[in-house]
C-alpha cells in the first residue's frame, strides 16, 4: 500500500452490530492504516453495547455515546454523523433501503452478502449502484471469495482454459443449525422477527440466499454469466417449529447456464445423529476439474486433469482483504463498484429459492423483472404476521 | 473378416453343445417346435394388467410367434383379479380359468403351483424378493417389475436368487424397459464408441406430479390390507418414489457409467403431499451420487402436483452431451445424432427379448443389474432420510429391512415420517 500512512483518516460507521457486523469492524480496522470506526447503528441498544464492549480495546475504535444510534431510523442518523465508509451488516432485508440512503448521502459502502431478499430489492441495489458510480463511491460486497488469492488464482486458470470448456459444476453448503432467538413475552412480532431474523423470508431471504450465495456468486464468476433458469426441490423436514419462522431447511437446485452447462447446488441446515456437513465447490471441464472449495486441503484450490495445479500461496483472511481492496481503490481514486454484480448473484440465489418454493422452472430474466417484494407493510414495532411456509405447486 | 457371432448365430451353430442342457431347462427347444409357455401373473394392479397385455403382444410379435398362454393370476384382492380378467377376456392368449385365479397373501404360491413356466411379478415392490425367491426355487422364468426390493436385505435376496436363476438357466428380465428400448440402446452404443468422449457427469430426473390418489379406508379394513391397497405411500411396500420410479433413471446412470456409485449425499422431504392418507413417504429428493473417478450424478425426483414435469437423463462427456427420455434420445457436440422416432414399444420389447432368449437357450438374467440399480435408489433414499453420507459398502451390507417381521393381515402401525438425524 503506497503512502497510505499519509492518507486522511477514513471514518467508518457500522449499521447492524450483530456477529457479522462486529466481525466486519474487526476486519476493516485490520485492513488498512488510518481507519477509524466512529459510529454504530443497530435496532437494539443491547447490540450496540455488546459491539462497544468487544471492540473497545481495538486501536482505531473511536465510538462515542453520541455516535451510537438505535431504532428503525438509526441508519439515517449514522449517515449524518460524518462517516465516510459504511459497513452494512443488518439483516439482508434492510440492505436495499439502507444502501440507497448511503449512496444518497455520498458514502462508500461495504455491503454484506446477500444484498437483497427479493427481485425488487435486487433492482433497487442495481439502481443505487449506478448512482454510486456517478458519485465515484466505492461499493464492495462481502462475498469474500472474490478477494481470496486461492479463489482468484483458481478462477483465473479456469478462465484461461486450463480445464477446457466448463461442462458441469457442483456446489454444496451442507451445515448444521445456526443460532436461534426465543421470543420473550413482551416482544412484538416485529422485534422478535428482527432479533430472530434468520428464520423469516423477508429478513434473511432463506438460507440458500443468506449463506449459499457465496458459492452461487463464485459460480456466476466461474461461468462468466448468471444462469438461464433453475429447477429445484426443497422443504422443511427437520426444523419445523415456529421458532424457525417460515424458511426451509434444505434446497437442491439444478441451475442451467448458457451453452448447456448445469450446476448442481445443494444446501441444508440439518443436524442430528450422523448428519454430515459438506462445503465444497468444483467445476468439471472437458480437460479437467477445478476445485475452489473442498474439505480436503489437497483439493481446495487445485486443478486435476490435463493441467494439474495446486495453489500454494498464503491464505490471507479474505474477510480482511475485501476491505483492503475497497479502501485501496478509494484512496487510489478508482473506487471499485460491484453493486450490480452482487445484486445479480443475489438474484441467482433467489432464483434457486423461488424454483423450490414454487416448483416451477424459473427463468432468471423473468425473475429479474418480477414484482416479488417481501418487505413488511410498515417498519415499526408491532404486529407483523408471518407468511405461511411455502408449498410448491400452491399459490405459485 | 470374421463377424462376431450374434446370439442367434451362436444358438444355430452351437446346437450340439446346447443340446446337452436342453433337458434340464424349461422351454428350450429347437425353433419350430411349439411348446406352450404358460404364464402366471402375480400382482394384478395397473402394471400387472399392463404387463399381461405386453407379454401377450410380445408373444405374437415374435417370429415365429411364441405359443404363450396366460393361465393363472394372483392378487391380494379379488378386485385386481376381476379387473384383469375383464380387461383381457377377449384376448386369444388369455386363458385364465376360475380355478387358476388366486386371492390373498399366499396367492403367489398357488400361481407357482398352477403349472406355469414363467411368472410376471408385479405386486408392490416390498413383496418382490420373497416372490422372486419362490419363483426361482420353483424353477420358473421371471419377468419382474422394477424396483425389485425396498431395502438392502431384499436386494441381497434378489442378488442371491439371481445367481441361482443363472445356475438353473432361468430367464430373468426386469421392467427397466429403457434397457430394451431402441433409442437408448443406440445412444449407449454411440457413447461406448466415444461419441461424447469420456463421460464426466450425469443427471437423472423424475420430476412429476405423483401417482394415483389414495383409496379411502373401507369399513373394518385392517391396517395391512389398507396399506397394501394404498401401497405407494408406505415404505415397506413401495420403497418411496425415489426407489419406485426414479430407479429407471438411476439405472440409466449405472448403465452408462458401467457400475454403481460409491457414495451418496442427499436432501429430501415432504413439503407438498402432506395429508395423512399419503402415508409416510416423502415427496421430493435430490441426491449427489459419486461414481468412481470422481464422476458425479445429479439425481432429482419429486411428486409435486401442479408443477412442470421432467423425466429424463443427461450424460455429459468431454466431447459432447447425450440427452434421453422415453422415445427420444440425442447426442450433441462433436457428433450430432437424433434417434429414429419409429421404434417398438419398449414395454413389449422387453418381453420379446426375454422370450427370445429363453427360446434360444441363452436366457437373459438381469437380476444383479436391477438389484444394484434398486440399491442405488435405496442408497439415495437413506442418505436423505438420515442426512448421512452413505457409502455403497455400507448400504450393501446394511441390515435394514422394512418388511413387517410377521406378514399377516391385522394391525400395523405406520412408522413416523423420516426426519434426518433422528433414528426412526
């Protein structure tokens, strides 16, 4: 990094002080010199308090009481607090709204993935991304694999033809359960849903969108395109209690890409006796196979076949690297803007979800034009009925 | 240049050699002789009635025509027998008398004792291993519908009796009719000849809307009778739809990849067809089957009403892709090929192939092949039911048996719907 010691201090505000938000602050402070965290926003005061407690010892963490904001409009006040760079780690359902406001306010943005939960949200992110471009604002999403040397080097070789024509891909995100948040008697629907956000479609977009987007994004990268269409299965077979809202616990999607290549995606959040996890991504070509992700260290970042190769470089934590890349680009006056790209790969994840939810063959171009909007009638604490769990073939 | 001998040539030229074992093998005789082949049908539901029609049509289509008669029927319910007799009573080859129509759980034994040479086994799949073993013990040629079992214990029994059938020179053909369908045979020949290069991936689909609606429970009907009547929706009878239907597509994968998968990882559940009358089977599965050499097959099957269907397979090679569905196969890539739309009904062809092989003294024996394909489907089901990665060796040696310990009419509680990670 050239001359960055002399750069003006970059003031960072965080919207959404949950686990990922606290991690993102840690990452951004490690990413570059002359970076300060100056403001926090969250729906709930206890989340702010936890973030301050966890990060207080970190040099560069300079958050005062005056710059801590809570409630539905906390993001607006944070944007008015003199920050230059906003890390957005709120539940994904809020991302389009907050991103629009941040661009309006002229802030550089780090957007956690996914950036929306529905096509309407994806289009809002694309539009705001275009405005950000006009304003020369940097926008980078938290799909950290795009900033991992291992991924970059492997994908570069795929694009150079080392595995020939890419014929078929396989992506897996089979994990256990995450966290859950039990409802307290005094909590309104809205408060409980936001605290337990993972399990509500309008907040998380379901786990295929919230988590599996990493590999779906990598796949669109490898394929240099989004898919044409998807056919899927999915359901809720294990995690069926009301605590788990209205999302599914498993999906399997057959994504069809231009030229006839198919990518088989499987993701599940299942636990119990003998239930195995599996996180992997690989692509089979006419001359070999490239592994991006794999539980086997020998396979992760490797190519087999006619042009065998293994990535031997370091494994820079890409959650730090992504901030470093964004900050460097801002300081160089050539801000990266990946808003469209992440909105499109978010839509690819939504494509898989909707193919399962409806049972239909869903086309990417049609979905991009869809009016599907999961956002609630009102952003306020109070009643917010949970939509029924989706049943394929019904009301589709 | 010497042409390799066809099966027919071999029989012609090898008549002296074949004569040695003719006596011990039913129905083997020189061409032109006109020994009657008596057929018994065990399981007279829709498929049993269809197979009865198909084997009669096959006999007539052979040149010379086979002297075949359908002479005995067995079913759990009288309605199945009556329906079959009604449907086929006008047909010349259908000669079932009242004395040779048997009802009940032991009807199969009576059919086997009724002087038949060949049996069609078309009961719910859960019974297949028992009926197959009894048929081979009794020295009958067998046409048995797919799948041939619902659990590994049943699969092993079919493998065992398949070997006995070979020793006894009995013909065994199964209802995976794609193996006898012209367009599939031509496609596989082209793939074997390198038309798509090395096969590096496959996909198999049975996305459909489901099968027949459950029958209402009759007053006083016991659990076992009710479940057999509604057999599709009970694991011990049907094996779940991944086994009962999707076995067709899985079988095509085994065929193309010349073996079976080593490992399966799956998802699945019951999301659309949830009412209690649909028993305890699931309505969707998706399986990642890993074959040798890191070749993976995407398998997807679902019974989701009001959604678009797709029953097909795809094979992906380094030089092209092959796509197949009943009646239509194609290859694109370095070589372009479209199958001839004219072909014989494969449901008739499979019986012709069986009858011809018996006639020629070289009976086909597909027992091991269909037992393996059935086991692949079971492996996918169990990977989904349990959430575990299931290896071939694990499923092949598994003690899982879904058949009630003592099969008799009476109470039979329905096992809970499978939940991954929870022992059933």
